[in-house]
């Protein structure tokens, strides 16, 4: 069984057919899906999906693209919403200097607020970084010096050196369908050598559909295609990769081991 560690089930392209999307994922052997929030206006909907679907969990966070529009979302607000029993992570957050949809200083301030929420709650930080390796790493290191926190670099496309630095900080690395693209040679080289006990897989659906689904809206079922490609790239069986990445997800997102009520499962 596989876990899609990062998807957007409430985005256009999936929300219109959400129930069938979920059924196709289950038929493809997807055991769990993590539904990621990117702006405050979608928090309630993302949480509602997680409340209604036992194999879907949620996060709360503000994407760096949205930092300008969310100056009021601080650490306290994130901590408050993260108390919900179906919220298992903080983010996605981070830095995006490729599009620069939000002021860089505001992105950085929002990023630090999310890190503080992760540190306070113990919930893992979901990090987006694009064309911002130096500043992302500098902030992660500086904040780690103020107190440790768990996390994952989602939809990893950064350099091998960045991967090594993130691993040194204790982070996990999540690989999306981009790894199946012919143009992704550098990413493939990095993905082939990542330690198995720090590896996750994701779709980032409805974006970035892997081969052989290019040109279609991506959906959680397609994480199986990414896993097959990645296993072959690494010289492992799909079963070994699936078992390891699922165990890694459970280790990182420890709150998924709790019941819907928030109580720990009985022995």
C-alpha cells in the first residue's frame, strides 16, 4: 500500500469529482492521502474532507504565493487550528522566488511563523522551495538552532547539495511525478541515492501528472506510477519502496496513528 504524502483534493480539477478521485486512489492501492492547505479560505473545506474520509488527513498553512494576502495568519492562529484531530502537519509554507507572487520579506516572515507552529505542536513542517535554496536553507538552519522541529521538503526539485543539507537537518524528502520526466536527469540522480528511510512519494495533484499521464489532471492514484518509476530507478522492488515510504510517512506524521477523536490507539 502507498501513501500520497501531498495532494490538493479541494483544488479545481479534483473537487468536481472528488468521490470518484478517492475511489480510484483506493483501487490503485493508495492507503492514505494528505490533503494540503495553501490559504485560509480553504482550511474549512480541507478539514471537512478529512473529517468525512477516514483515509484522508489535513494540514493548515499558507503557501508562499499567498503570504501577501495573509499578514494576519501568525503562529498562534496556526497552532489553534492545528489542534483539530485530523490536522497532522503545518503548511505548505516556504519560499518561492521563481514567481515572486508575494513580497520576499513577507514570505520569510510567514515561513518563520509556520516553523514556530511546527516547533510548538510537534507537527511536521511541509516546505515548498523554488529558486530559493540559499534563503530556505538559511532559515531552516537558523530556526533549528532555536529548537528542533520535524519536516519534509515536498515535491523535491532542488540540488543534490540542498538535499544533503536538508537530510542533515533531519528532514525527509518527498518525490513527485516530476522524477518521471525525461528532462529531470539531475533530480533522478539525486532521487536514486536518497536514503530509503527518509523518502516519501507524492502527487501534488492536480498538478504534475507523471508519465504516462502527462497532460491530464493529476490525482492521488497516480502516485503508484511515480513509485514504480522511482523503485526501478533505485533498483528496488515496488513493494520495498511502498513499505518504506509508508513507514516513513507514519514516522514523520505521527498524529496519523491517533483516532479521529484525537485519542491514541489502544494497544
